[in-house]
C-alpha cells in the first residue's frame, strides 16, 4: 500500500484516487456522447 | 474533485484532466471534426483572450453566471433557425465572444457548445468539433499554469490514470454517439445543457 501511496500527491488516499479514476470514465462517456457536461460534473 | 484535490491545485489539475479527456475525444471522433470551423473559431479565440485582460467587467460573477444561464436556456429552447454555412467572420466572432465571456464566467465547454449547436445540424460533427476546440483551449490554459510555475509533476501518475480511464469512457460514449438516433442525441444535449444552465442560475440565489 505504501508503494501505491508514493505515486499519489501528498494528502490523497488510495480510495479518493480510485474515485477520481472511476468518475473520469463516466464523465468522459457523457461528454463523448452528449457533447457537454463531463467537465462540470467531475469538478464539484 | 473539489472534495479530493487541494484548492490550490484544483483548477490546474482539472485543466490537465480536461486536456487529456478532450484530446481523447478529438482522437476517437477525428473523422467528424470540421477543421475549417476549428481554425476560424480559434482565430477569433486569440483576440478574445487578448481582449479579456484589457477590459474590466464590473458585474459580480454570480450575476454574470446567471445571465449566461439565461442565455443558454434561451438559445437551447427557442426555435432559432440553424446557421448553415456560416461566414468565416461569424465563426471567428463566435470564438472571440465565447473566449472573452468565459474569462469572466468560466463554463467554457457549455458556452462553446451552445454556439456550435447553432452551426452544426449534425450532432456528431458538433461533438467532435467541440472536442477539438476544447483541446486547444485547455492546452493554452495548462501552458499558462506551467508558465506560472505550477508543479504538475507530483500529479502526473494520478492524472495519467484518470486520462486512461477517461479514454475508455470516451470510447464507450462514442459508441453510444454512433448508435443512438440523432433526435435522441439532440434531446440528451438539451437536457444536459438545461441542467448546466440551471446550475449557473443557482449562483444567483446563493
């Protein structure tokens, strides 16, 4: 686990990094189909 | 992202993630990009970016956001005619005005999308061309942050994973785009744009 954490910016947990990675899949899928929305959806 | 990424890194990291995501979209949907529109739009954008810092807008950002929200709602739901074969000046002016406006309001994606939705009658071409204009705009944004001294290196491994995940999301979304009927795609666009506009209007009441 420590080796994984060494690749992450300070203060970020593995769980929060995984959430961002998963969110990126769905928000990119939204933008690629509808044309807009993914960038705003991943921000809040 | 706001809850996970420290506030000082939020906008630069979001910009780099968006650069990756829009580059993926432009690559996957490259056959549908209208390069003439991209060139003209970006030509106007340069002047919009240069004009922004020279003018001071006195209105608070909440009012500007609300006005943008109302504008999006009006353009999306009013029965306006499509502007087929727009003149080069019209497209460049669109680039100038939207780039200028987003410097004060943000929401660059929806604002450019609302403009391009009037130019393209085919949803697929609009989405692909929008992806390319957003790629260049975010490239400029990220370059500005690098120039200003933001250290992206600490974020690179995570951003790479986010971009790879986004690439597969883009592939999935593009499959939906190619399989869904045009009318349903346009309805989906209207619904998402309406939600974006309502979110911008919310700033007025908070």
